[in-house]
C-alpha cells in the first residue's frame, strides 16, 4: 500500500494538473472569435498617435515559436513596409493580455504583427477602397502564413473590412527616432550647414539680397558662383537644429524654394 506521504503527493500533483488544464481551457470565455453585439460607435475613434516609445523588454524576444513555426523579431521597424492580407480579432480576446503585457481593447486602434518590435506604429491602407488608419502594434499574430497583420475591431471597422473578414492591405511603419539619440547625434555633428536661398544670374540682385538677409537674420552669407549662376547661402551654422529652424523661417517668409546644404 502507498504510505500517506506518497498518497498526498500524488493527490497534489493530480490537482495541479487538473487546475492547469482547467485554466488553459477557460482563458477565453468563447471558443470562436466574433464581433461585439452591442458595440459602441467606433467611427470617431482617433488614429493612434505616433510617438517615440522604447521597445518593450518582455514583448520582444529575439525569436519565438508558435504552432511549430519559429519567428524572428526585427530589431527595428524603421523603413518596414509590406503588402498582403489583413484580418481582425475581437470579442474572444477583448480584455486579455497582449504579448506586450497590455490589455487588448478591441475598440482602440491597435494591431498584432508577427515580427515587428512592440510597440510599433503602422499606417494600414485597404487597397480595395483606399481607406487608411494608423494603429499601434502591441500584440503578436496572426499566425497564418497568408496574413500579415491582425487589426482590432475598431481599425477593421474604419477600413470597412468587417463583413469580408480580410482585406488586401499595405502596411508602412511610422518610425519615430529616440529624441535623446537625435540630440546626442546633433551635438557630435561637426559639419557646417548653410541654407541656400536662391540661385540667379543677376549678381547685383544676389548681393543686395545678401545684405538684406544678413541684417534681418543676423547670420553671415556667402555667394558661390557656378558659371554665370550666383548662389546665395546663409551660414555657416554649426548646429543642424538651428539651420533647420532658419530654413523653416525662410520658407515661411517668401523663400519656399530654399533648402539646407551640409558640408
């Protein structure tokens, strides 16, 4: 006969196993995903507002496996774009945790992607009707070979794809640089910047404008000759940020064709 200690151990193991099975089967209250019955008006839900966010530590393993297939998470979403089939997910997953550790809200502008770093901001365009939305990717999926993104109910509604269930779309990452990295790079930038205002064959006109702009903006000017063409440039300016600000002012003050030159 089994002694009491061994019997108690076996009983505890059985209860843990039973509890695990029960927990797994009851994670979702419904077995098949459906649209909400009494959904609020999502036509006025705003697009996600792109901003810099550090990538999640927990939501971005280098690689992971689902249904026997391995996926490699991209180190950055910069420049990413792709065309393919989009699907959507709704009530079954509403209120449950996403891969990013957040709570899935089918009434928000969010989405799931297999390999983009979390979170990422993506513009999604329905190629069938040219409607588009901006979503924040905070989850993983869809785990189907022929689908590239899973959209929230609200996003799918805006793209007018709820009835069809899927749609051919183009997705484009909206990448926001880390402000601290940008500022640090600008501090390390030792290049000289100029803002070219115009190019003209009228040397006298260029010289007169140079004097006027020097007085107006308190910035040095230079005139570079190429053949019979005289190029008027304001500078040198040691900081790109200051050069860009001057460029914007010039465009607003009657010189829309001006542009920045870096040496």
